C-alpha cells in the first residue's frame, strides 16, 4: 500500500451556547472541492503489547498486514495512524474526527490501483476496554476501517482517551 487519501465533504459546525448561526446562502456555482489528505501507508503487524504496530510519526500510517488488502473481495482492510506526534503534531488522520457518512475515501495499492470507498460509520469510542475484534474481520463483506486517536487528551497517559474509527464500504 502506498498512499491513502480521503475527501471530506460537507462541513460541520459545532459550538457552544447562543443562538445557532443563520443558514448559509444557497450555492451559486460549483461546490468547493472537499478537503483532501494524503498519508503514506506501510505494512505493519502486531506490537509487543499485542496492539497493532503503528509508526511513531503521525505523518505515516500502518496497514495491518495480517488482514485484508484493498483489492481483496472479503474481510476488512485496516489502516491506522496516530492523530499527532512529536514529529508531526497534527497528522493527516487527525481529521477523521470530522468525517461524516457519505464522504469518499480512496486507497492506492502497491500497483497504484485506486480503491474507492464511501464512509458509512464514524465512531468515537473510549480506549479502555475497547474490543477491536469486530474491526479486524478476515471474512464477510469487504470494507475499510481507519483508526486514530481522539477525544480528550489525558496528560498522565500522554494519550487521547478515545479512538476515532471510520468504517467505509467499497464503491467499486
């Protein structure tokens, strides 16, 4: 796997208190292109602690090499990276927290072939006790799962409290 790319369409407004902002005016031309992020992906297995081995630098992602590849017709392709790191304080997968169903994700395999997916699910789940087994399926319908950290930063752990998990189904 060489590169993963995803396009985030739409937008989200969050905010605290007060009256909601007025609705935007109707579009008067072509929609702006959704943001695009690129991240190199390398095959990785299992780390010493039993978790998926992920590069230290958030600018680099890992593909779970014991799982399925994008060209496979069954099972899950898992790609994961840190949301941020010392080398790259805000990594490309940090934006997963803002993903929405319907957005497109494209993964290029080693041959340069593009595999297109549509986001169907975005979850923010606490790391404590999180069962990753359902996201690492080797059988069943083919899908892509992107995983990074998110939620509240916990200084004592030097880690986020949650994982952001994006599930996408093939468009091809």
